[in-house]
């Protein structure tokens, strides 16, 4: 968020965002989502309480007038009405509305418990819309092997190493791009800086160690600016490799291995690593949580649903599945 945009926000919102970024260590993406959700809510609040003209365009409503006196008037009914508005007027799906509900709970909890500006938290009992639990899309073991085998060309050692780390360690895109040479430890572990600047340690298997060693043999050293000397992955411009470049690399090899236009991406490689570890490596879901850097176990448990769904499909594929008893 640009500095001038931040300064144009209501003071109470600026304080909330600053608290979550500096104290809670929330990512810039989370901060942007909090800001967007609350700005939308503030505009809705000003409009429905008659504090601005109904003739003004919704996105043009100035929220700088929002203060604690206005927020003290908010009730649980107002919050549910806002979620209904988001559904009917803004066509928000259940997942988006659930995110907004979460933002509202976090915001009003902050006002009540951190700032002590509210005696009663109107969002304390706010429930989220039920969301459809979609199973994460992932490559099969055979697809993963074919993807790795498709790597060739001038930067093959680097690209192979990138794909290997995605598929074996389940890294996020930002985590892989942010890797430094100093993150590789002599005991075969890798320091990873995850969401909210939380550090975790991932232990490298032999495939990762081999791929890293092969890449380090050809990794550029001459011509790399001082501030990029420690970056693990270097681009052709002698800079730390960018998110966009990694996404292009992954897309290129997906297409080359016959997996293009199937909805796969860098994040799907993370899902693939997690799914293969859980299903075929028999990794406990609690251990998987630590490997992936999830904040809570509920996020990781989606991979148990994948296995359950496969079991259900296997049972339903039995040729006797639809045989009925004769009357």
C-alpha cells in the first residue's frame, strides 16, 4: 500500500493495520485484504446510516469521517446485513463473505481488547457463511516425475532445482524466491521465511540436496550486484529471481510435459508435495502442518479430505456399487 493511500484512511483503520503488520506480523496481502474489507464495510455503514448522500457512487464514499462514535452504533444485525449486501449487491461468493466476516471479527476484537474503545464487541457472535470445501488440485506421482524429466536447456540446473524444491518441500512461491545461500545449512536443513515473517526449518531429502549442489556448480557469481550475492536463485539479469519469472518457468515445463491448460500453478506444486507426502509417504498431518508452515491444523487437514475422497471414489467405482436386490 502506498504511503499516500495509507494516510487517506481513517485514523482508527490506520492504527489497526499498523498493529497487525508490526505486532501480529501479518503479510502485506493480509493487510491489503483487511483494508479493502473494512473500507467496504465503512462505506456500507455510512450509506445505510444516512451519513452520506445515497446519490454518491459507492466507491467514492469518503470514509475518513469514520470514528469510534460511529463504530459504537454497530450491532450484530448490522454486520449480518452487510454480509447480505455483499452477497446480493456485490455478488461476493461464500468464501469472500467468510473472509469479510473474519476481518470484522478481528477488527472489532482489536477495538475491544487491544484499544479498549468498545465495551461490547458486536462481532463476537458473528458467524461465517458456510463454504464449500474444495479439494486442492495436485499432480499425480507420474505427472510429477514427467514434469521433472521435461527440464532441459540453458538454465536446466536452476529450473530443475526450483521444481524439485516445490515438489519435495511444499514451499510457497514467495518462500522459494526469498531463499538465500545462507539458508542452506550444513546439517541438510533449509531455513524458510514464511507468511508473517515466521521462520521454519525444512529438512532436505537427497533429491533436493543433489539438485541444489548441481545448481550451485553453475550458479552465477560474477556480475551479481552485492545486494543479490546471497540470493539462492539468480535470474538472467543477475538479480534475485522474481515471482513472475518462477511462474513462467513452471508454466513452461507444465506445458512441455503435457500438463498445460489444466489449472496447475506454482501453488499446485505445493499442494502436490503435501498430497504425496500424506498419501504415499504416510506423513502424520501434524508433521505436515510444520513442514508447510500452516498456522493451524485445520488448514492442513484438507489433505486428509483428499484421501477420504479417493476412498469414496474407489468404493463407488466397484462394479457392484449399483446392483439392487430383486423385489
